[in-house]
């Protein structure tokens, strides 16, 4: 019999790649989508596989709908990818962020505990939970103290702890994947990678003439979503539930990102970038670099994409879209 997966956030970047991956593996897929007035846009990333999916309307803040879906579907695996995922926006919408991300996780864990305790649970945890803590060797790992510096990071830390607590207290198969930044052509264009790539292409085509950014000196460990959703599936299919770090182990600054992207299109980023106060955060995570030794050694997982190959793919995407 086919395994059944339930994915919250299925219409997002990771949800869409994960759905494709699990369909390839023969899973029956159920997904949670929110009702929006612009219905034709909400499933853009999954329209090509829509006929193979079972989509349910619902919301992370509605415990009744989550309970009903989980009770009816009795999934083998539940991937909680739904979130208000924009760090800067979380300063503007802290209550919404906490309700969606933290209470939303609690709603699912309670639904599992009461109606489908055999379901395995994956929580999309984030490197943003570390805040500015870095181990002496320059990496973050499971043992690095967590000290978030945004409402988003705080909301994710609450979910991380709940997931651990439901694992130890209620013996659920519940795991955290602490994923460092991961991108792709499907990334929202208000996140820095796709904003830089899209705007650089627009500048090249004469559609725009400047790129307004905030902090150019923060460093991120950027991988590809395609690689990271494979890690999520491995995490839920390990012999025992536990937490994992998923990262490339390399770090680059926003400035490095701009330099590479503009160079690839024969331009100098210095000629086009303006720093704008509007894009700075109240508090910044300055440096992220994850130690993913364990997932590499235990599963043989490693990223297929290099940073450059990922940015090149994003450039190709925007060039063919905007041509
Ligand atoms: O692309 P970003 O918005 O990603 P951020 O804040 O690192 O968060 C992402 O990764 C987390 C994992 O660590 C996820 F949990 C989270 O959901 C999200 O996916 O910003 C990256 C960096 C930041 O330092 C930011 O200050 O880019 C800097 N930046 C500079 N100018 C900008 C901009 N970020 C955005 N979004 N827009 C700018 O104009």
C-alpha cells in the first residue's frame, strides 16, 4: 500500500519540491492550502502536479480543521512546512507570526497525539533560532545555544521545543530538521537571493535601473530547496526520531551574492545597488554556517547543487520569464 503524507505549506517553495519528490516515491499526498481571494495564484508552484494531489482548505491557526484532516487521512508522515517565514515581516506582525508558527505547530502535535499517534512528524526548524551564537570553529550545530533575535526566530524556537517535548513526553515520532537558508527559482521574490537575481535580470533588460537592499555584510549558508526536501524525507525514515542539521557548510555574504549574480550577466553590482534603511532589520543574524556532518555521515546525504549552480539556475529562470 502506498504511504500517505500530509504536507502543510504544500503550495510554498519547499512544499512543492517535497510533493514532487514524494510523488516520485509513490506516496499519496495530502496538502493544506489557505483560501485566498486570488485563487488562480495560490497554487502556482504546484499547478503542474495538481491532479495528483489531495488539497484541503485550512489554516494553521484553526485547530478544528487540522484535527479533522489528520483524523480522516491518518497520514504515515506529516511535514509541517507552513509558516509566516519572512524574518523582517515578523517584526511587523509578531502576533500573527507566533500564532501561525508556534500555535500552529502545537495544533498539529495535539491533533496527532489525540487522533493519529502513529503519524511521524517533521517540523521545519530554522537556523534563525541560533541568533548570533557561533561555536569557536565558526559553525552552528545541534549543541550550539539558541538565542533568536526576531519574532520569527522565537516562534520557531517554541515549535522546536514543542516537537522535542512531544517526542520525549508523548513518545511521538517527532523530529526537527534545522535547515539553513535554502533557495531556488520558486523562492519568493522578497527573500534576498531571488530579489537580487530577479532585479539584476530586470536591470539587464532595461526594466529597472537600481536594486535597493539592506545589510550587505550578513553571511548565510545558502543551499537549494530541491536538496533539502530530500533530507526531510530521510529524517522521517530513520530508525529513531531525533533532530538534524541540514546545511551546505559554506557561507557567503549578501555582497558575494550580488557580485556573483551581476558578474554572470556582465555587470558590476556596485553600479546598481543602493542601500535603503527600509530593508534593514531591528536586529540581524550576522553569520550562519551549519555543520551537517551527521546527516552526511548517517544517510550519505549531500547537496547536488553548488551555490553558483543554484544562482545560475535562478538567472536562467528569470531570463526566460522576462525575455
Ligand atoms: O533572504 P532573507 O530574507 O532570509 P533570512 O532572513 O536569512 O531567512 C530565511 O532563512 C531562514 C533560515 O535561516 C528561514 F528560517 C527563514 O524562513 C527564511 O527562509 O535575508 C537574508 C539576508 C539577511 O541578513 C537580510 O538582512 O539578506 C539580508 N538582506 C539585505 N537586503 C535582505 C535584503 N533580505 C531581504 N529579504 N531583502 C533585502 O532587501
